[in-house]
């Protein structure tokens, strides 16, 4: 993995199966989620499977949006729209960069770009339902 990345601060049985996922804190207090594309992530043509790319977007969008305010909201994905503009192949390092637009009292909105070799290959936009606030949220920078 590139310098500055560490294991993602949160996981689940599904993400453990699909990963490993990593994160790098940015200078502005946000973070980027990254992944090395492995053979088990490939489709029949040897490119990163679209489902993998969509999952990377969903977790980066959710974790980054949730960590953008205090107290941290509990969010449930209501909608993710994904557009593919390129591909990643086995061995490529990919990064998900998130721009949180708004976290309201009931809904949250954010955009994500996956970059590979300096190119944006995926754009996703998401809407999350806010189901409460997380009392036990780990301390993360905004």
C-alpha cells in the first residue's frame, strides 16, 4: 500500500471477506479509503468487478459522511447512484475520495470518486437516512 495508509478503522464480516481496506488521513482532517485490487476482486475480463467498486464507494461514503459531524450519526444507505468512467486491473491501487455535501436531521448527501493511476474511474452519489446518533463513536477528525 502507498505510504500513510493504515487498516480501515472499522470493518464487518463482509468487508473482512472482501478486503483488506485501508485509510489515509488527509491534511484537512478527512480521510481516503484505499484498496489493492487482487485476483479475487476481478471479473471475467481481469478488471476490478463493478460490485467491488460500488462497495468501496458505499463504505467510503458512509464512513466519511458519518464521521463528518459530532455527534456521529447512524446512517443507513437509502440510495447510491454509480457511474463507471474507467477500469482498474488486478494489482492497481484504487482510492475513494468523498465530498460530504450535507448532513441534516433526517438525510445526508455525499459524492465519491474512485481514482486509479491518477484518473477518476468511478463517480457515485449517495443519500443516507439518519436513524439516530452513535453514542460510542470512535474519535475521528472532521
